[in-house]
């Protein structure tokens, strides 16, 4: 259910973003006396002489809707991450075979000898308190 709402809100977010882009591009620049990009007075004939107020109100409302929908999408993703469903609750169980791996098929790699296994004995480090440095060899016993 949440994933469907996230998809719907994401679609609405994209539509609102495109609407905001168009509204911002349609606004008159402060230094521009006419709207050359929109065919001169076309916007004024559509919205009347109060065009700048209409477009600025649409921009503000569109921005508020954009941020609210963005926050709702964020909360939806937080809910999905914090409440995992059955498939995501645990790591998958992978069966492990205890039998040794089978010999590789005959081929160019099979003709080369395998690398020998080297075992290194592990010894404990000498205790620092028991070790002493001697300048002369130990005396011989009779």
C-alpha cells in the first residue's frame, strides 16, 4: 500500500516540478517591460493586467505543494525502510555443502599442478617478563 502511495506522490511531484518550471519561465523579468518570450502581451491578455501577481501566487503555491509532496515521499521511504516486509526481514538461507568441491573438468587448467598447501606452525610470542638479555654465554654444568 505504501509503495503505491509513494509511486503516486512521485508522479505528482514530477508534474508539480514541470508546472513550476513553466510558471517561472513565464514570469516577467524585473528589467523587462514586455514578455518577448511569450509573444508580447499574450500573457496579459490571458490573465489580465494583473499577470505578475497571478504568476507569483502560482509560483508560491506550486513551491509549497512541491515541498509538501517531497516531504511525503521522503516519509514514505522512511516508513518502508523502518518497517521491512516479509521478504526483507532476514537474510536468505543459503545451503552450504560439506562435501569437498568436485575436481574441475579436464582442460588446460587441469594439466597444471595445483599449488602446494603450506602450513606454518603458530608459536606464541615469548613473555617479555621472562626474557633476559645476557652478555655472556650461560655457564656449563658438570
